[in-house]
C-alpha cells in the first residue's frame, strides 16, 4: 500500500519537475518509436492517429514523420 508519509520530503519542486519532464520525455520517445513502426508497417495516417491519440504535439508529429533522414535509432518499441 502507498504511504504518502514515506515519500522523501527533500525533493525540491524543481527536482520533481525535472523528474516529471524526464518521465514525459521517455514516454513521448516510446510513443514516437511506436509511431515510426506503425508508419513503416501500416502507413502514415495510422501513425498520425496513434501519435495524436497519445498526446504527442502536432509539430513533433509532422517533424518526425516527414523527416526520416533525421530519426534517431528506434530504442525498443512497445
């Protein structure tokens, strides 16, 4: 069971924000990797639908799906 009193209180709000941002970046990166696999296998419209549905910003979707020469290697799609 989760006990809120057991959470360390030494975290500053900036540390918490950094951790939250890192988690969000990791999740977004995984969504993008999955979107790229979907684009390669099922087409761009499927990838756009998936990425939109998972909260990836429109500007990022356009950049990632339209510039394949600038992709990072896919880490490990879900």
